[in-house]
């Protein structure tokens, strides 16, 4: 973590702890940081709507974007807690690793995973960012974004993402996304992690928005197309149960 970022986080933490607004001078004294540094950081935080300055007292309080971030964190925490028992049940039925992924900007990451009890099993690092266009969970999330958002994600790809899954061009990739919307799932073979294959299904929230992707992954030697066909109904049922629990 950079020193400037660390100090900005300390400022936000002081504003969180104190019920009263604080001036730049008060923050500088509490944090033992030069006032000029605090003022510069407060200006950046205010531009990001992380802090707000009272026009009369000239003191600072937490800004509206901190509430937005907190609500997003709580929403994902609720999603994880709601999904976990259904993920465990799906793991027990399939004996493969079950993951829950969400989109974060142009990336996606696992926020929960229930690992297979087999010695040879798939595993993903929670919180690790993958490009949104990679893997079955990523494409399930990508397929349900607005067209403009999809194009924004594809523009961030360093390579042509369709080539990674054996597609000829951008049009074929969009057809793949349309197929995901039609069939309600996607599959990946030896893609994000060599030797691991996966199937993924969307999870919807109370607004019918796709909030996450539920995936079942395992060693490619076990996750054949036939095995995925067997797993698919169980995974769809689990995703539907999570969606209903979320109000979807």
C-alpha cells in the first residue's frame, strides 16, 4: 500500500470514529501528519465524494460514496451468507468445488468457495481478479450486462478474448454471450486454470438482476461434457434456490 493511500485511509477512519466533524488541523494533530498533506488528501477524497466539507465550519465528515461502498459490501456479504448453505449442498451432491463469483468493474472474483472433498480438486483464490471475459463464471456475468458495458469490458482486453476459447471473431463471441442468455449457463474447459473445467449459472437478486455466478469446477479428467450434463440440473436448482432466497 502506498504511503498516500495509507494516510487517506487513516483520515477516513478518524472521520468514521468521531461523531463530530473534524478540521484539517485536528486530523493533522491526531495523525501526526503535516497539515498540508492532510489538506491535499482531503481535497482528493472530496473529489471522490469520500468526504464532504461543511461550508460554514470548514470541517469534514464522511461523504456519500462511503455509504455506497458500505452498502455494496453489505449486499455482497448478504449474498455470500445466503448462498453458502446451498453451495454446500451442491458440493455434497456433485463432490466438486462450488464457487460464487461477482463482477467488479471489468473483472470478476470469487467471494466464496466450498471445496470438493476429493484429494484432487479445483481451487480458486478468493478475491483474486480475473478478466470478466474469461472463464464460465465471467462470461455468465458478462452476458447479462448492457451492450455498452460489454463493449467497455472487451476494450480492456489486452488480447482478443474470443481467440482464447477458439472463436473466430468478435461477432462469434457475442453469439456465445447470446447463447449463454438462451441456455442459462456456460462451460469452460482448461481455460482460466489449466487442467480445470467448470460450468456456471446466473444467480439473480430481488430486482431480477444477475448478481453473481454460481459455478461447479473440477479436474478436467472428471469434468467431461457428459459429467457437466449430469451436474447442470443440480447446479440450476441450487442457483434458483439462492435467487429465491434473495427475492429473485
